[in-house]
C-alpha cells in the first residue's frame, strides 16, 4: 500500500491544529481588547465625575447665602450644583461639624446616554466659616487638611 494517504491525513490534522491555535489566539486578543475598552471607559467616567465634583466644590468655595448655612451639627444643605461635558453632574453640600468647622462634600456622577451612572466620585473639603460678609454671603476658607477622597 501507498503511504501517501496517511501523510495527507497528518498534514490535514496539522493544518486544522494550526487554524484552531490561531482562532484561540484571536479570540483571546478580542476578549482582552474588550476588557481594556470597558476598563478605559470606566476610568474616563470616573475622571469626568471627579471634574463635576470639583467644579461644584469650587463654586461652593466662592460662597453661598448665609441663610443656607446649616446650624446644628450633622445638618447638611446643598449649596452648589455643576454640570460638565460628558455629561457629568456634580453637587456640593455643606455639613455642620460643630463650631466654625464645616465639611464641604462634593459628589460627581457621570451619566450614560440612558441616564444611568457610569462612574461616581465623592470628595470632602474641611473649611472654616466665620460670620457672613457685608453682602450676607458665607465665605469659607480652607482648613489645613485640604481635599480628601471618600471611600
């Protein structure tokens, strides 16, 4: 008998094995690319949410009507809102901690086109408040501890 049919079978098996290996490599590469894309979009969403939170805090640092300042420790009121491209929305609220020390809390959220949150960030800035200025606005000044990312 001729040995050629078995050589063809081996060559065919080898070709199929190589095609399966190339297919597996391609599928793995596509899965990794998709995972990197999702991780990248999530990172961008968090950056946009942080920008919105910082914008709201910056707006609050310029002051608010003194009547919007909470009086009792633990009480919290929203004093500023901000929207940045993305779309991301941020808001800043002031919380009384007792005495002249207050916490400005900034929260930012990056929304999807459907309005679902893709990323969110919360920041806290400790400030000192003294009496209202001549225009009746509360003007905070930074407490030495500065910004802090909340868990």
